[in-house]
C-alpha cells in the first residue's frame, strides 16, 4: 500500500516532533556495529498527517545527521 508521502512532509514531521519516541538496537547483520541505534520519531507534518519515521543518527564532519532508513509512513496509531 502506497501512502503518497512526500519528502517535505516527512522532514516537517521530524522537525515538529517534541522528542524521539523510541530507541531500538539494530539486529541487521549488515550494520557496521551491533551497537548501532535506530530512532523512532512520530509526529504531525504541517498538513496534519501523523507520520512514523525510523532512522539513525550519524556523525559527519563533527555534525549529527539523521538518516531516515528505508521509508517513512503514515501512522495508524496516534498518541
């Protein structure tokens, strides 16, 4: 099922979030480290769509960068 989310909506949702909702440890054998953490963020976009994202935070040139993994989707749970 496709949800037609655009990249701008996903970025808006991340920027609108109050906090990181959940932290997970990656279980993928393809990850660099077994200690790699994945972060779940759920929040509303400016259009009012409640969006679920999963990603990782990495350091590049001394800055923290959030990488969205695979996809983001409209959340069916709210709250």
